[in-house]
């Protein structure tokens, strides 16, 4: 009987057959053979490099919360969430699990009671469920083969909700009261947005502490968040504008105003009125239609002006990081265009989220000072990102039919080179996205050097674009031009931050201000040198 691709390899390696002897790249006539590593020290160093790259990919997929805990056993996929274990033969991808998970959390009794109602009278989650079912019929073939599909609004709403519930239960606690609020149409919107905020904070690397919502004796924020990177604690408040006819709201509890910022100041005032012993994170969603094009939403400038005006009415010392969002996926259920947007504002924090012209060194220092807020900003921009694999592996390897990635530092047999083929170690690699080709630098035992070009599948190319730093199994500086001067500046800082002060001063020996440069602390000198490198690069580009 033939060995299945996902079954253990009969050679005893403990790897899946498709990644071992069933890997077409490992077979002598079709691809690659990996000789045994002889030097233990080199093997350990290599393993550490590969682990760092794999962990980077996993974190980019799953965020900085707890890793997904999952394994396969006797044809079933097991997933641990909190203190529970879910299992099924149908969990081929992580979205498969999320689809089943959210139904289980909400309960079949409640779901069955809702689904018999006319569609327009069902709870909003069941309306999303119906649209997601139609989406599956359009995009999944009859054999239910694993395939990619566009992230339309309904995917982002339904699976985004499921992922938020999963993250909360897996990393903190999923309270029954929150589930009751979700199932109550009158309270759904508030609970839904709180879940979005919790999702973003967990992925950004924050530990959440939930508050006692049954405590009516005093006002308090929804929850607190502690940064894993800085150890700072923040109090979190999340509010979404209620609009009649949207997310279960009516004329009784929702506005008919077409102005997205109509409730902004009211929400901020209420958030600031709640006591907070530490700094605040305030999230306000405008719940409005996204722009049709790729331009910035026109509400951003009005929102910034209103926040600046409100700031002048408060006493000095009142501080908050404010994130004005528009998670409008529910307004574009069949649309695959981006429907999320975020504006950041430092309320009482003049060096955060303010437009203006700044030196690159100033921008860098601000980002370091407010790194927690910048990490949140990036996580909000990526919402509702969720992984497709359980273990952080690349989809092209897990679901594809190819032989897997080429890993820098590994030794392979390349049958297509010369008449008999060549065994060599991959020492470098790069990708030409336009040609959909990877170019490999190979060194043989007798120090021969070769370059081999190999075509890439669409799935492999997508994985490379998502993880260019770690695609080849080690962490590399991603190729290509910087998108803006600051991105180039950060690249230079990464290159020179470990250079000695003496070396940096040697680089700057022809400057007219060498005495003042010599008086700078080491990191200040690094930033000054990198800023001058960017200025020279920009000037050179302009003179071409």
C-alpha cells in the first residue's frame, strides 16, 4: 500500500512522508538529497539560525500572543485552547478550525433558534454565517481541496470574530458575560468592537487583564493591557459609533447622521471620565463607509482637528493614546478591497501622532519612546489577519505539492546541473519576483561555485512576499529599495548600530564638525551618521 503524503515516513525519520522520502526534491532522480551533518557544533548553530527564522515567520503569522497549540493524531487534528482540546478530521487549515470553533462557542441551541428566522430578522452573526456559506459555495470545489480564497468583508467579519474569541480564550479568558453580550443584538456592537481591540493588543504583544463587568459600584475601563516589551500598563477603553440600521442598531439607539466624526468627542469625553491609574489607550470606531478608492478617508483630517480642539479644553497632564478606527468590513461583505483604516493621536502627548516635518533622528527617537503605541498601530492596520497553518509553517509547504523551500546552509543534490548532477551547499539566495524565479548560490566540496535558477509556484511567491526576511530558513535583510527615506534610515541604523564609536568617527573624518561629533554618545553618533548617509543617497538619486 502506498504511503500517504501526510503519514509518517517509513524511513523512521519521524517526519511526514511528503517532507522526507516523499519529497520530490529529495529523490535522486528528481531533486535533492541532504547528506548527514557531520560537525555537531555547526549543526547546532545552523539549527539555531533555522529556529530564529521559523519563529519569525510564526510570529508574523500568529502575532506575539501564545503560539497555537496543535498536533495530528490518527488522522485527527487536535487544537488546545485555554484548558480545552478541540479535535476533528475536518480541521485541514486553521480557518477550518475557526469556522467550527465559533459555532461551538455560541452554542447550537442559540444558532438553531436564529437560523429558522427570516434572514433579515436573524442576529447579525447568523447573517454573516449565511453570507459565508454562500461564499464557500462560490470558492470551494466539490472535493473540498485546500485552496486560497480572497479575504472579502464576510471572511473578515465571521472568521475575524472567531479568531478574536480564540485569542481571548487562549491568552486570557473568555467570559460567559461577553458571549451573552455578543448574542444579544442590542449589545452585540460593543462586544464585537471590544473583541477587535483585544485581538489587536494580543497580537501586538500585550497581556490583558479583564475587569469585573458586574461591578456597578464604580466606573472602570473595559480591561487593562501590559506590554511584554516595556512592562508598561495601560487602561483600555473601546467605543464604536452606533448607526441606525447597522450592526443591530435602530433609530432608538443609533444615529442617522452621515458625519463619521459626529460621536467622536462624546466617546472620548466618556473614556477620559473613567478613572485610570496608568496611561490610557482609547479606541473609537467611526463605523462609516470606506472610501471607494485607495485614497485616505476624508474623515481623518476632521477627526484630528476635533481631537486637537478638545485637547485645549482639558487640564495639562491628561494623557491618552487615541486610535480612531474604521473597521468597516461589515459594510462590504462581498468586497475584497481594504475596508479598515486607523488614525493615531497623542492626546496630551505632543510628540506622538502629530503631522509635521521632523528630522529622521527625531522620528526614530519618537518611535523608540512610544514603541508600544507604534506596535499597536501596526497590529490595528493588519486586522483581521489570521494564520492558515497551525504550526507557523508556510502554506506553500503545508498545502502545496512542491518539494519545499531551499534552506540556506543546507546541502542538496541538484540533478539538473551538469550531466551527473552536483551536490552542494546553498550559501546565498535571492528571488526575482517579476520572473517568479529563485536564484541560488551553491558551493561544492571542492570549492566550486555555481548559480542555479529555479521557478517558483504562485504559492511559494506569495509566501516569499509575506516573509522575505526568513523565507530561505535564515534571517536576511530583505532585498529591494526602501519605500521612503525613513525606511532607508532604519536599514542603515540596523547595519551600523554595533559599529564602534572609533569606526564611526573614522567614517566621518572629512566632516567639518568632527569635534562636536566626537562629543556625542555612541547611539546619537550612529543616528547622526545614518541620517547623513540617507541625505547623501537622496541627493545622489536627485542628481541622476
